[in-house]
């Protein structure tokens, strides 16, 4: 491929050129949601981050198989090996069948991701849909000597594993440190070592989501599904595994251990992690109770918000930060993002209204394109791309006020840049649907022309009446030297 | 419950009062799509039919758990026990992993059903997500003596079953007649009797979708998933099982046999079937190659269509026929439905413009409400409901032209009727979103008022210019005695 994309690999802790195993095919797996609550900003960030990577890889010509799972069983409270299944608990509290909870929140997740223009993955497998495959893996790991059965549950044997392999290579954690911070928890007595983790859990009698197995009626451990489903659909070794940084340890560390213990191979070539969303400097998360749902963001109903924000504004807000930096939420930051978003999109509209300069412009447009590609190739630097576009916005606005000049060709080139980078790769779209906006714009133009005709015949009664009536319905007009502008207030 | 709903039960072949097993809870299972192609009218009809039943039951106060499956494995060509899996074949032809085909067409199905305002079911289980449960059923049926293993596959033993139970009770088919019409097909030699059907199929070496089992690496038979998933989520006996009439035999007949053979009980209390969509009198179906996809209907790109039809028009078209009659597709029928739909929705808009009559109206509004409920209670007679509304449309239009009179109270009552029956239960919605329509309407009103002012001062140049300019952008205006109407052409 011609475009050298460099991306930060958490495993090597450095920027690496991205070279797929079987170009032009790319396999990408991203950890999806545990569907027991409404999606919040902490879900939107990885979804948007890897959506942009998905879009960019496709733009570069790769054929990407993008797998993002739905965790619908096995994810216990506090991400631990004991306690209640998150979905079963929600079902119990709301007196629903667990799969009703799963369906409802999966639909909600899809709905809100659609609103944010996040593309659907190629395959969206569910943990509960791959019980047999998970059982086969467990048997394989037992056969290879890296897991043991204890009271109907199966645990991964970390001590045995570390005799041969490096547990902690992704996260950099050391076993001794882990030992020091491990608490004595319920169910721990079944384990040989406190840091062993469950591959299969025997279900308590009241547990609804359960399947028969050689070891007990039970359910798979949470870490297992991602190993099993990623390799089922992408192969034993594949290109990219993504997710939020909060999943780095223990979830992704355990995935590596599972793959190596089952097949002797590490599956993932590039581990990519987005950083967290913070609120007042603290991680935002459902388990921490300080999260803002996307529903609240989009309808404004949260005491931290002064107003509702459009999904495209939230997407813009996420893309304004580099994915490896923290994204600190505040109402002010969103207001600023909203202003930026509209400035960006208004400039695109203004492109159609600029009087092209007949002179050849001195601007080198190819340079802007080049800089955008360089930014994306430098570890997907989306804030840099936006900064480059705001340089263009200045030029566009200048040309509109006729203090800069743009040729017909320049204008077309900038439109193409918008289409490639803003709409296609960053996935930001103008807010109103083209059709209804168009008709309203056309009718407004007729009305404003009539007003201008009235002014020309000195009929200021009519022109003032039209202005006043528009104002009454929430449309403000402003006369400039050459034309009349209007906006919805 | 106060509202006696009568519904036609295919099993008893008569109208029966609907009395749920555990009121106010209702369990409803409907056969969903096999996701290997774009949804067409033949998919839209059951989806809309059972959506209306779902909505009506909810309106009556029932708490409905609605389960609709996704068939993503095991459905072989020609609905038979031999040949290629429909999804695997599509994947092979398009060089995709089968689950990519499943994901793509599941997303497409959801997208188009959303367009048609079909509510999502409470649970949408996938066949591939319930392999263990299906294997447990097979083992149970074998243990009970109603199935046998043959060359790694497992077949249901119809002859053994008919010694104890009635195979054909739902469809009215007789085994002798079946024998006479059964052809000698590939794989038939494994069966003891030609009408035995597969519960488990041993996978050919090239078959991708396969799971280990006590009998062979293979996949479940198509009929099994619905028995297993309906009872898993709704209980051993539940209220309603719906689907298209084309599924009555053998699919639903086999479901009954499977339930009885496994548990000794028939699961379903009310079998409800919608009739087929025909095109020139012939069934429309993917396997027949004469289908029109929803995508084509909505964008007009099919040689049988003169134009694109809005999803709400297609929904209206489906509801204009009773669900147990055939629905014959033609472009003319859709054009007529479009006219009817707009007439219905325009009348609702006009309600806001009527000058209320101060006199008490002689109309008994409660009577209309009563008649609508009677129509729905009479086997979900949606065309009757629409006919009642068209009586109201006449009155609304008459009141607008001031040849009939409606009191303020009448107008509010009619609005309430629209909300209950048209929007909530039939699920028909006005086409444009309220907000953008409103602004356009307001601006249009200002412009038309200006035109009227110009006419009053005999400035016909201005009034004609405005008319002409509106015409140029596709808006037609028409002067009546009292006001000016406009519409988008």
C-alpha cells in the first residue's frame, strides 16, 4: 500500500507501521458493550475511535472484516470472578428474562451508535451464541495443562503459565505486585492462586443463564468469549485488537494467555487502546455511577448539561481529542465543540455562495490534502485533521467576505476534501437532511427576494413586516452589502 | 380483560376468544427471516401483521413478551432436508464468512423494519446461538423413541409418531397424500420413511457452519430452532405462535410434532397465520424469483414500479387488506394506497385548521371509537378500521369547507381517535418530521400572506411572480374562496 499508516501498538509500546498479515485483507476485533444499561460516553469513545480506523483502512483500499462482540453473559460485577452476572442482576431487578434485557440494550446501543453515524461491524457475535466453541477452548487449555477443574468451575492456572510464558507482557504488570493488591474474595478458595481467573463458572441454583458442560451446569468466564470469537471469525492470528484502556488489564492480558495456552500462539499483532473519558478527572463508568448516557446528552436531561447536544456534536467532541489522550467531559467543552462543529459545517455551506475568483489562486490545495493524510498516518491524529480544516474555514470565510480569493477549481477541491476527510473518514455529517433544508432554503430565498424588491421600490412597510414576521417564527435576517443572510435562532 | 378479542386459530379452524394462559402476561412467538437476502414484501407482511397484534395487545393492557427469531443456520434450499444451507451458499457465492452474510442481512432487515415503524420484539434469538439447547431437545426426542440416528444425522420418526399422535392436525394434510407427492431426493436413503425430517444433519466436509455433537459434526435441522427457542423464552406452553401461511406445512406441523415428542405437550394455544403476498396471482417469494424488495419499493428502482413509495404507504397498503386474505401486489394498488394514505393524513392536518362550530354537534363520537374496537376485536380487521376513518375524513373535509360542523370537543375527540388507532395501534405515522415541516409551513404562510396583500392592492405582477417562482421549485398553490392551499408536486 502507498500510504504508510503508523499506529501505536500497546504491546511494543511504540509507533509501528501497520502492515497487514494478508494484504489487502485486514482483520480487526474490538471489544463491544456488556448490554445491561444505556450506552454512555465511555461506550461512544471506543465505538467512534475504531469506526474512524475502520473507515480509514477502507479508504486506503483494505478489505476489512470488523468483528465487534456483544457481551450477553458471563460478565460479573466488578469484572471479577465472583458475584452476580451483570445482565442477570438487571433482569432480576426489573423482573425480566435476561435475554429481554440483552435485546433491549442491544437495540438501544445500535440506535445510539446509528445516531452517531458509527458504521455497523461486519460481524457482531454474541457470547451466548458461542458456548460450544468456548467449551472446546476450555477443554483444549485443560488438555494442554494450563487450567484445572475445581468444584465444577474451571480456572486458568497462572503459575503454570508463567513457567513457560510471560503473563503481564501487555499491561506491564508484575505478578508479585498483583499478589500484594489481591483481596480475599468470595469464591477465591476454589482457586489455587488468587490471580487465577475463571474459564467456566458453575452456576448457583438461582442462576438463569446456564448451559450443560463436562464440568457443571454453568456459564463461560468473561475473558474467554473474546479469544474464541475473534479467532473463530478472523483466524488464529489476526491484525488488530482494539478496546478501551480500562480493558487492558486483566481482560486483554487474559486473552493473550488464553490464546497462547490453547494454541501456543499469540493471536493479535497490533493491540490498540483508546484512553478513558473522565469527568472531573475521574474515569467515567457505569460501575462508578458518574456516567452520562448518550440519551441524556442528546436530550439535555442531566443536571450537568445546560442543553441538548446533537449526536454529530458529540462525535466531533470525541474526535477533537487524540484517542490516546484522556477526554475530559464538561458542559463547557461540549459547548465549545458545538461551536466548532457548526463553524466547520457552515463553512461547507458557504462554499456554494462564494463568488469564484477568476485569477489563479496562489493556494496549493494539494498541500492540505497531504497534511490531512500525514495526520491520519501519524497514529490517527484526528484533532490535527480538524485543525487543518479550521485553517481552510478561515480561508473560506475570507473568500466569502472577498478579502481572500478562491478559484472555481479551489472551491471544488475544498469540497472534495470535505467529502473525503470530514464526511467519509471522520464520519461527521451535516445535521439537517439535505431535502427538507433545501426546500426551506428555496422558499426563504423567494421570500427574501420579494423583500428586496419591496425595498427597491421604497416599500419599507412590506420589508419590515417580512422581517418582523420571520423573527416571530424564530428566523433572524441580516442585510449585508450584497445579500441577505438568515439563520434559525 | 374487558375487550373480547376474537382471533382465528388455524388449529381449530375457527374464531376463538383470546384468553391468555397467565393474564396479564402474553407470550407470542413469530417466525422471523432467514437472513440471506434483502427483505421483500413477503417479509413485510408478517412483520406488520404481528406488529399490529403486538401493539393491540399492549394497548389492551397485556404485558407481551414477543419473541421473533433470526434463522442464521440450518435452512436448506427448497426448505428441504438436502442441498446447501441458504446462508452458506450466499457466503460462498459472495466469498464471505457466513456470519458476515448473517450480520449484513440482519442489519438490513432491522433497517427496513424500522423504516416501516415495526416495533422490535422483546427477544430476537438466533438459531446459531442455541445449538446446545437444540442438541438437548434432540437427545430427549431420541430418548422418547421418536427419532433415530442414521449416518451421523438424526431424523424424526413420523411413522412412530403417528402411532400415538396426529401428524397433520394443523395443516389438515394426510400422510397418504404426502407419500404420493414425495419425490426421491438426495439424502433420502438415510431416512426410514420419505416424510421423516432432519433434527440434526451431519455436515459435508466443505460445510463451514458446524458444531460437534454426540452424532456428528453438523448443524440442526431448520424446524427445530423454533420449538426450542419459543419454549426456552416463553415456557413449555405459551399463547400465540404466528407466521406466514407458507410456513404452516411442513414447518409448523413439525414444530407441533417436536414439542409433543419431546415433552408430551403441544406448546401453542393459538396458531395465527397471515396469508401470502401475490403478484399476478402467484406467491411472491425469494425462491420463486418474483419478489420485490423493500429497498426497491422505497427507491422505485424496479421495472414493475412507476415511482418510489414511502414506507408508510407500504404499511398502509398491507393494512388495507385483512391479514387472512391474499395481498395482491401491483403498481396500481400501491398508487391507490398512496392516495388513501395521504388523504388520511391530510385530514389529520386539516383538523387544526377547522373553525369549530359553537353548536353542539349531533355526531356521536363514541360510536366511531366503539366501531374501531369492534373491528379489531373481530380477528384484527384493519381494513375495517381504515374504512371507519375514511368516514371521518369525509366529515373533517366537510367541516373544513363549512358544509358540516364539528365542535371543539368533536375535533379533540377525533384527534384522540387518530392517536389511538392510526398512530399507536396501526403504527401509521405522518411522513415528515414535525419540526422541519412546521418551519417550512410557517415560512410558506408568510410568503402566501404577502402574495394575498399584493393581490389586495391589485399588484398582480407580484402575486403571479410568487406563484411562478414557487412552481419552479416544485410547490403548487391553489386559491380557494377563503385561503390559499399549497402542496409539494
